[in-house]
């Protein structure tokens, strides 16, 4: 890896002498690959360290930095991180300054001007961009974009780009009780007004007509006649006098002057707690800018334009929460963190932790404690959660503990909102950012803590399959480690089922391992009262009342630790036995009786189906045998059209066996069933059950997740049938039974992470049951009851799973025992895919031979069609590179359009 020292050090030495800048230019990535279409080369193309591989500038242009000099007017004001306009060939493009220098290796052109007054990247972010580009063998310009809100970069100078929204703030500049008196100075003047004013000046007095005519410049008496007719004055011998009492005369005067329109505005401002945004005022009263200007000119209101932030949490009220008393195990874990990271009262000592805590063990409370200590030291925090877990409940837990200091980013925000969040964070106005993967790139100036909840989630990896995606396929877990390093921050990874990568790192001392082995009785109080009619609270520690939950289930909480709940017991049902006993239903006898018992107790059940991986593998229904590739040890995939079994790693083809090679049975079947079929089956065995379905079909609409969840939580349904989505974060006290329809389905995907995913999912799904004193039960139905992933999940035994799975990874050199990179090629023509893949593989093999160090090995596996071999009308083929540092083979390589380079792929499907 190249040694880069931009940013952090360079910023220290800004001075007038540094007249040159190194700039990442935002050259649009080309959409087609053809020699005729290369971008015009810039005047100052520096040499590019491509290992001699780059044949032309066309595919490397976006990888580089370019040198420019600073014109006199910019000397001293340009810093690393500044967004600037620079000449590039015949165009003017935007670029980001990544470093300053006192010279350049080439002849340079001047930077044109600053695009924004303040830098858009922090020094740490610049350094991290270089690291990301290097680690993921990705274009630097793309790495930099990860840190910028969408819409910030512009293609040409005409386009204004995204900006903060500015709006007038309006405030009352007089005491509210003086509004009345000020109104008399407003509005239009007329002869009638002048007469009335004069009379009101001395209300008791009768003023001679001549005097009025003189003062008010009346040529005739028609004005006075009019006022008399309207009942406002009396005309007598001696002159004119007010016809009405003073107060009413005043009101009449104001009406004559037409000041009602001013009064409503002033009253609205007086009624508000403080200044109002113009649009808020417009919403309150009917008014317009003319009226506001009059009031402003009269000095009655203040109007000042200010940046109005579009705050994603605006208008939501999160109830304030306070830290509860920690349980013994939380206390132990918390002390370990405090004694490492927060020993000194003034500063933070960076450290890295893996918090391995079973579902519902109170990990979030540990995060909240760590954030509080971080904030107390003047530092800031990023909390990453999977997008699907970013529910209002999650946000409320953070926002409620640190009022006004938290914001949230998520995919539902508009570009404007994203920009405002980014700006507020950069300006140091927000201390805690909660969000999915991309929240990692929030520009907190004093970062001190990064938390990654549900660390095992594959959504932390940028998906290389996303349509039209040319971005960096980064993994937030990997980048977070580097960012913590660069910023001197602590890192806490939390999960009930840590990724093998994280757990291995913890085992080898790279992370402090902290364990929360027991579940907190979260719904202790209210639920126990409902279940047993006891009047005790759930958080008490006296231990006397923990004998039983509901009448049906009674397996929780020992006498000594009253605040803990036991994990629900899991029964594994062998579907082969069911079949042998003549039961062909998709629900075993055990599952059926549990379902009925749950309904009888007026409790709720979840039925879970692993959707991914159905209908793809061939299974012996008598012994559960699944055919695997003898070379790659992953399941073979059934291809219907050609009636053949294919290995999606090495492309080997095998015939479909007529009889099971294991037990010689002829009952060989494809496997799978959908959520709808399960819904029907439930209806068949139990017409009384009220069923909700939660899958991709029923949640296509925005907000439907929350709606389904809310309905189930409100007990509007008894049974929730769903796929992967239901595994995450549901904490529902009435759910006492979870049934997994086919626990082994996910095991047969041709991906080395299939057993790990299956274990994680089964553990998470099982974790949905028994959240309250009612207890819970779980059933796994499977054709492979002896599989270690199923067994370990049923026993809630992470360590056992880890040992067994690592054995497999070591044997095959799969991560974390080795590393992979995946190159996927997309094209509409199959022949093109095949030739390009063959060329690439040959090229990689040749290059591997050239650059491999003694003892270093690059295994090039494939090309083979990817498991998801077609997407839209494109064919997808892939090549795997297995090596301790696969990116070394790809760095600086001229990678043509159509390829996606995925270093450390989350999946090889
Ligand atoms: P996890 O994040 O490990 O899944 P949570 O933090 O969601 O667990 O905690 C599970 C439940 O236990 C929540 O309802 C939470 O409010 C409750 N809880 C956690 N810690 C405590 C505590 N110290 N005292 C009382 N309740 C707690
Ligand atoms: Zn068999
Ligand atoms: Zn194979």
C-alpha cells in the first residue's frame, strides 16, 4: 500500500508558501467502454503508478490526483478538504483539494476558485478516502464521494447545487401590551382619520368646525357629514365631538386606517413563544410579504434571513429517558469498558470492543452509557444500525436519552434533509448520529466513539449487485475500524451472533471480548402482572417471585437473579421422521399442537420461512442428503432447463442423481414453499387464527413495515407469517411461540457463508420468542437435524458453532482464514461474457505469476456463472481471487467497464 500522509499532517503546515494543491477531480465515470470515447486528457497529467499496466488514460483518469497551483488571491485560503473549480482539459470541473505542497512534479494550471467557503472533508476523512480507494481497489474520486451528501458535487458551473435553505425569521420588537398603541401609527391616512384623531386627542372637548377645517385641511364639511352619518361624531352649534366612548372611537379609527391586517400578525407573534419562521407565520395567519415589510419599516418586527435546517427529527417528541440501574452482567461489562476507554475524567482512551450479548441482553444500555461518557469528554458518537432496525423505537432510545443532541440519517430522507444533517454535523451542532451504513461518513469534527449494532448484518457491506451501482463496495465494519484508528476513537461492535471475522479478532486479542450471556426481563413488570396478577415490578432485585410465568411455560429466571429471563427452549423436529410416520403436511405434529396451544392461551405466534434458497437444491427426503461439489464443498444448484447440477464456484457440472448416493432412496425432490402457502396451511389447520403476512409482497408500500408491526403489536392478529424481516429487533411480549418452517433451507445456497447466515437467522428468529414473563418456545423443522448450524442455534451455543465453522473456513481458505475478492462481469450477450471472463481470468493468472512474492499465493477460481446468473436481461459471471491480500492483484489494474470489483464480498452468490 502506498504511504499517504495527506490531510492530517499537511493541514498543520498551511502557510503562504504552499502554493500548489493536489486535487481529486470529479471526472464522471464513463458509461461505455470504448477507445473513441476517452475524456480529454488534462494539461498536467502526472505519472500514474499503475505497475506498468495502464495502456491509456481512459480508465485511470478517475483514479488520480492532479496538481494545480493557487492563484495569488487564493494563497493562504485554500485548505485540504476544500471543494474547488479547476480547469480540466477543455472543461471546468469540481475537485477536492487533498493536500498542499510547495511544488509540483508537472507544469500546472491555476485553481479557478473555491466552490464552497468551508472545506467539505475533514482531514481524517481525506486520509480515510485514500485508505478506502487502496483497500477496495476503487477509484479515489468514488471513495471521496462516500463522504459527501448527494447533490453537493456539480458537473458544471451554471448549476447552483444543493444549498442550505434560507428563510426569514420574524420576531416582535415591541412589548405585546404596546401593540395597540403602535397600531395607531399604521395604515392609510385620510381626512376622516385626521378628524377622528384630532377629536380623540382631547376626547372631552367639542372642537369648532373652523378649527377642524383649518387643522385637517377640509375645504367642505362633507368629511364631517360622513362621520356623523356613520355615527362616529356629533355635529353641534359649537362644533364637533366624539359620538362614542373613547375605546370604541379608537376601534373605529383603526378600522378606518385598515390596520386589521397588521394587528393579526402582531398578535400572532405575541402569542408565539419566540420568533417564527416566515412559513410558520404564513401558516398561522393570512398575510403577505407587503404587510411584513410595512411592519418591519415601522420598526415593530425584526426580519432576518437565517439558514433553516430541515431536521429529520423535527416535530417528533421523544420522551426523555434516564439510565436504569444496570444488571450485574451489564455492570461487569460496563466496568470493563470504563476501565479501558474512560479511565481519565478528561479524555478518552481509544479501544475496541466486541460486545457479544444474546438477544435482549441489554446491549443498547451499554451503548448509551458509552455515549454518555464520550459526550462528557467533549467527543461525539456515530451509532450504526441495520436500516431495517432503524424504527422509531430505536431512534427514540437514543434521542430520548440525549435530547437535542441526536440526529438520524436514513434512506427515506430527501437530498435537502441529508444536506442539512451533513452541514449541522460538520458545524458541530450535533453530537450523536444514528443511521445505517452510510452514517459512518458523517463529518463529526470531534468523533470519539463508533458503535456498530448487529455487527453480523450483511447490510453493512455495500451491495455490489445494486443496479447501476458504480460506487465503492465497502464494508462499514472494516472502514469503521480504520476510521476509529485515524480519529483516536473507541469502537464497540455488538451482536448476539458476531461475524466470524469479529469473533476471530476478539479471540486473537484485536478486540476486547465482552459477554452478556443472559437476557434481561425487559417486559417484566407489566407482563408479569398480566400473566400472574402480581403487583410487582419487573426491575426489582429481591428474587422472591420468580417461580413461574404463564400457566403454560415456566422456564425462566432463577431465584438468585430475578431480572434475567431464560432463553426459550428449542425443539428440533426431524421432518424425515414425520414423512416416515405418514405426515405430509408442511407443519409437523409438534408445530401444530404448539400453534393451537398458543391460540388457546390468547398469545401470539411467529412462523418463519427462509425465502432465499428455496427451489434451488436437490434433497433426499428420506435421509436429507444434499449433493455438493466435490472440489468446492458447497451445494450444487439445480438448473431446470438443462436438467443438470452446477457448481457456482468452479462451474463443474454434475448429473442429477436418480437415487440418493447416501441411502439409495428414490424420493429426491427440489425444496421450497412460499409464505402464501404457509398462510393457507395455517388457515387449514386453524380457521380461527387471525393471520398477518410480512414479506416482500406485503411490504412493497412505504410505511407498510411499521403498519404491519403496529397491527401485530396491538394483537390484531394471532399469527405472523414472514421471511427474513421478522428476524430483526421485534420485541413483543405476547409472542410465546416461534416456528421455523424449514430451518435448513438457507444452508444449501452455494455460498461459503450459508451456514453462518443460517445460524444467525435461526438464533435471531428464536430470539423473538419469550420476551416476557410468559416465557416462550421454539420449533425448528428440518431435514438435516444433525447439521451443526441447526444444532448450535437450537442450543443458543455460539461458541460451538464458531469452532465447527472455523474448521470449514480453514480447510477451504475462506474468510476469515483467508481473503477473497470477487470480479463480476455483466453483459447482455452470453458469448461476450464468456470471452471477457476468460480474458480476465487469464490476465489475472499471468499477473499473479508476475507479482506474487515468495510464499504468496493468488488462487484464481472460475470463471463461472454467478448463482444469480441473470439479472434483468444481463448475464452475470464471476471470478474469485483467494489470497491473503487479494486487492494487491487488482490495484492499479486497468479494469474495463462492465466489471465490478468486490473486495471482501459479503456473498458470492
Ligand atoms: P439488546 O440490545 O441486547 O437486544 P435491549 O437493550 O433491547 O437488548 O434490552 C432488552 C430489554 O431489556 C429492553 O426492553 C430494555 O429496555 C430492557 N433493559 C435493558 N437493560 C435494563 C436494565 N438495566 N434494567 C431494566 N431493563 C433493562
Ligand atoms: Zn438419501
Ligand atoms: Zn466446484
